[in-house]
């Protein structure tokens, strides 16, 4: 199964399986580009659209729901798009979020999970969003139609290859290398420059909220910055389709990006 954007010549190999099974899987997916991090995302949109009305019918008043204290603008600033936002608004518990989380875009799910566990918007920005930013110093808005750039920025989940030798090198690596790796957030903690030797990390839950900036800083603004201005977060989508003669130049698995 290959992700084939409407423009460009970059394709992503998403899944390998029997024809009918792969086709059924593909029609349930939706690919988008995160308007904040610039990463390509994949969600099982069909299942989310089936679940949401059921949960909404039994949900209590809006002020009693899981994300009642987080505004739409704050959600958008953290990379939660309009589709995910509407679905997250019906949830009332961590258990329900866990059900939806299997189908949400992974990066957006991490943001929602952090908020649901009690982190502030600023904490979530610093601990979840900032490490995922494609280019933290850029002040240009993310182009949510540029899949070639988004694919190149999604290195934690996509291994970009340009020739057969690179692909062969990935496929020849031992299976244990595919399974054992550090998530970027874990790598940041494990290889902190201040460590002079072995260290034990004992913190549980979100860290204390850092002080809010007193003035504008270069690059993208955090939601807590007084210079932050809310703006609509556009959504773009592309389609998944079986291979039709195009050669896949990317793969969604790799030694440092498998799940």
C-alpha cells in the first residue's frame, strides 16, 4: 500500500498485505500534515467517525468533559487539527481517550494524553510539541499541501531512501534493531549533556510548568507566549492507494523509527 500525494514524485510505502485486505485498510485511512510540527500523520478516520457519535450521545455536559478547560485556540496551537478536536471534545475520561488513541494521529494523541494527565498547555508545548517541531527556528507557516517536505521531516516514523542500496541496508538489519530504539523524547533525557555517568530518572507525570516568556522569542511561539496569535489551522489530505507501477522511494519502517 503506497501513499500517493496529488503532487510531487515522493511516495511512502505504508503497508504490505494481500490485495483485498490492503485495499480495505487503505480506504479507512486519512493522511494529513500537522500544521504546527510539519510532520505527516496518518489516522484511521473511518473508525473515528464511527466511534464519535456513539460517545457523544452518552457524554455529559460539555463543562464536564475531559478537555473542557482547554480552549480550541490552545488545542490548535498544540497541533490538534479540527477533525481531531471535534472527536476529542466528546471524551470524558482517560479510558475513552485510550480507545480513540489507537486511531488518532500519534503526535496528536501524545498531546491529548499529556493534557489529560494534568499537564498545562505550556508544559505540553515544551515537552511534547517542541521536540517534534520540524524546524523550531522557522517563522514560516507550515505548508499543509507539501507532502515531500512533510515526509522528510517525519524521521521518527519514515525512513527516506533514494536508491536500492539504502533500502537493502534497512531490510538487512537484524529484527532486534527494528524493535529496540529510543523515542526522540526518551533520547533527549537519556543523552542529556549534563550527565557525567549513569543516571536514574524518577520524575512521574508532567514536570513543573516553566515560567512563561516575558517577550517574543525567535521562531514559533508557544501557546503561553503573549506574542502568540491564534490563526486557523488548515487541513489537507491525500489518498492511499495500492501500487500502480510507481516505485516507492520511502518506507514507513526503519531501524530507528519503527513502532
